[in-house]
């Protein structure tokens, strides 16, 4: 039975479905008896949005008879055939489905339809060699890259410039050790043991700065490994390798051996290293300047 407010309900319908209906008017244009708008809520659900469409015909309320299953009857001045609404709803659904299939079959922008995995028209994001390097990088490598970026940002200098500055500063440190050793040799009495140690470290740091520059990093700072990585283009490479090894042995004896107790026993070794270290610092300085070390 229809309600007094013009809403006729069928079994199974809910108030939520009633909002699909659109009221056009509670009476006909000429003041006739109220007419009913029949809107499908079952198979044609969702077509109520077309309630404002062109009226198909007018029928008095008493000619409609009992409500049909799955149909919501609304009191209004227009009548729309349930079958027409259903057909229109199905046509809309077909059009939407066709557009969806078209979108699914369309190739993505920048990709080839024949080979969806291959880039065609996309602009180059970065050289593929670089992207491959990043894709294969370990966590430690990426951390080092970020550290280098941080160093450049905070210092306002490039990594190469910072590297050359560190090399020059290490050579300056070597020269300071040589000067300290010369002062010890000039004392009365001379401190031969201490001077030998300083001469060795002067040669060690000078060689370390050269190897750092040649290798691109401080990878061979160990005392035993450093002589073996002397650059081949350094003047008298083999001689300086042997001199550095000999200076280390003399330094170990001067620092760790309790005997001989006499300081004069180390005079000859100290004098030899004084000459060798002075010459070696000149050779390494010229080498670094020739190779383009900017801060020396």
C-alpha cells in the first residue's frame, strides 16, 4: 500500500534506496490526480539519476496497479517506464565498461605498446651507467657518497680540492718533523735518539703524502706497506723505498733498544738520516708540485 506522503514501498526496499528518486512534482501540470514515477531499484539500480529525463507517458495512479518486485514507486507528476530506465542504465554501463577497457589497453606515456618495458619517448633522467652504479651500490657506498656531499656543502670546496689540501698539509707536517730533528741535533749534547725518530717520521709522512696523491686515497698508511707503493714516476724510486725501510729499522732501534746506552752510538745514524730526509722532502715537494698539487 502506498503511504500518505506519496511514497510507495515494495518488500525488500530500504530508505537508502529512496534517495535515488528525484521528485519532479507532487501533482500534474493541469491539476489532475497525482501520478506515480516508477524507478527500478533492482536490476536497473543507479538509473534514478535519469528521473529528470523526458516523460514517456502519463498514467493515473489507479492504473498502475500493485507495485512490482524490485521497483520503487514515487508519487509525482511524471511517469517513466521502468524498462526504459533499465535500458538507459545498461547503455551507460556498457559505455563506461568500454572506456575502462580502452584505458587498460592504452600504453602508458613514454612506453612502447609493443614492448611495455622499454622506454621510448621519456627524457633521460640520468645516464644509465650512473643509475646502474647506484642500483648495485651497497649501503656503505651510499653512506660514503652522502658524506662526500656533506663535506662539499659544509666546506664550500670540492672533494678534489679538499684532498689536495690534506696532501699539502701532510707534507708540511713532514717538514716540521725534519726541523725539530735539526734542532735536536744542534743541542749540547745532541739528542741523537730523538732526532732519528723525527727524521724517520719526516720521511714517512712525506712518502705518505706522495702515495696518497698517486693512489687517490690514504690506503697504504701502514709502515710496512707504504714503501711498496712508491710511485714509479718518482725520481729514484727504488732508492727511496730502501731508504725509508732503513730509516724505520733505525728508528725502532733508537726508540726500543736499551743498548747501547751511550748517545754517541747513534750519531752516525742520525747524521745519515739528516741528509736523506732533507733530500727526500725536496724530491717529494717537487713531485707534488709537478703533478698539480694546488696548495703546496
